C-alpha cells in the first residue's frame, strides 16, 4: 500500500469523505494501514478539532513529540467550556446560586488560561505555522447524573472530534 502515489491516496480519502450512507465513515480506521496512509488521513482529521475544556491534557498529547507536524494541518480549534457540577444540590434538579456563578467564572478563566498556555507551547515548537482560528462554541455544566466524557476519539467526515458531539450537537 505504500507504493500508492499520494495523489491517488488523496482521491481515495476524498471518496471516503463523500461516502453518503446512514453511517458515517470513520477515517481514523484507515490511518493504521501505513505511515503514508496515516499522513493522508491526518490531512483531513486534524484540520478542525472540537474539544471540551476538560480534555486539554489529551489535546496536548495529540501534538507531543514528532506529532507536532499535525499543527501544520490544524486550522481551527472549537472549544466547549465545561463548568463543574453543582455542589450541595438538593432535590430533583440543580439550582444555580451566586457562589456557583463565581465558581463557574473561575473555572472558565482557568480553562482559558490553560488553553492559551497549551497553544503558546505549540506555537513555540512549531514556528511559522499558519494562523489558527479559535472558537468558543458553548458553555455547559455536568449535572449529577452525568459523568465527564473523556477518552473518546471520533472522526466525522474530515473533522477530528474529541468527545461525543459533532459540530451539529449530535453524536
């Protein structure tokens, strides 16, 4: 499979992206064919990344070591801020109070500082890369009935998705 020219690999990947059935094609499964296929797949999967603020450590891991080359592909990072679960909630539903709003603000500020720190380290390791678009999509809270969604990697039609929702809010 390594003898397939890059242009042909690119056409095959484009065909996989246009595959229109009820089930979306997960490009990541083809990355393990060979190093050359991995490079071709990375060209699509790392163009846009969706992540939650609870997943910044895993976002950092995507670019560790030789994987810094993925930064050249990256054009957009879409972030969803996750507020901590409410403490001392009583009853059937969570009620937000002023102290909770302060905790949310502190959590959001800390997440933004950490995100910019990660992006700064990437910029120092990958000098001269193209500009990066940073989008804050949503802020939501993990309720008592939810567990943080960690460690799930998904690829949807040319977009790397880390977490469980796609760009339309669906899995």
